[in-house]
């Protein structure tokens, strides 16, 4: 998989958080202000928590896909965190979350379809148990980035 939306600076290796809120704050804090293009980090946090009230985004198998829409965003913004020990996150299967893929989307007509496409690709990709094991032992954002966005060897699949 070649996920061109993900940047190395938006990856956390070794995330330590006691619960969903702490994990989301840490992932949001990672995002560079220039990457948020005007939307405040507190606003992103509030939007994500509001989305979680409609139902958990922790889909099971140690994966959470928190996402929200914002009229202040023009292009999708993504971040990825790996928690080797797991985070207590209300999940569909009751298991701890080890992989958090955060997505902030523009609020427009195409956003819902784009969200489905991106989240489905991520879910499919992260369902790979071998990849999950390798991600859990990765010690740096660079290692994780290399696992998720390997050097192109031909045709790249853009999100």
C-alpha cells in the first residue's frame, strides 16, 4: 500500500496513553500547526469526541479509526499512532487499541465517500497480522513510515 496522505512527521511510535481521550490529545498534539491549516487543535479534539458519541471508531482487532469533518480543512489530514501496550478505548470487541489512524476531512459533498474509501483501505491494510506485529515493535516514526509507505517499486496507489 502506498498511502500518500500520511507523512512521517504525523506518526507516533510507542504511544503511551491510559484512555481514548489522552490518546487522541497526544495524536492531535503531534500534528504541526501548519498542517492543520487554521483549525485549532482543541477544535479537532472536540470534533473527534463528538463523533465518538455516535459510536466508537475502535472497530476491533486493536484498530481505531477516529475521524471528523471540518469546514476549515481543504484536504484530508491524517496521523497514525502505534501503542505497543494498547490503549483503553471503547472497542467493538472489547480489546485494547494498538493502532490509531486519525483522519480529519473537509466538510463537503465528496467527503463522506472519500472517508469511506480511505478508512476501508486502512482497515484492510491494518488487518494484516504480520504487519501489526512489525508495527508494534517498530521503534521510530521512520520505521513505521517505511512499513506503511515503502519505496515505490512500480505503480503507487494513492488514497
